[in-house]
């Protein structure tokens, strides 16, 4: 895997993490976006899958790409933890 592809995966990870924060901060708009993509029945699965995918992409980017993607990895994992905590309340 080239460094450019790893950095692309890191950027995709950042976009997916932004989707998670959008779903927490503006639930109405994020609900509309996710429902348009996967439907109402699979909404939480899609968002949780996006969180897991963001963490994996950030991990790959931090190993194969630049070392500053480790900060993105910590941000993705922290977001996943906070999102899981917010859903469990």
C-alpha cells in the first residue's frame, strides 16, 4: 500500500468521524442523510459501522501513512466510545 492511499484512508476516516459528530450534534439533519443512504431500519447499524470503519481506516493510515494519523486514530476511537456511551443512555 502506498503512502498516498494510506493518507486517503485517513481522510475518509476523518469524514466518517465527522458524520458521527454530526449525528450527535444535529440529529435531525444526520437522520435525513443516513435514512437517504440506508433506510430507517438500518440507521444505527450504518452509523456504528461507520464508526468502526473510521477507526480501522485511521489505524491503517497511522501505520502505513504519516505518523500524525495516530492523532486521528485516537480521535476516532474516542468518538466511537463517546457515541456508544451516548446511545446506551
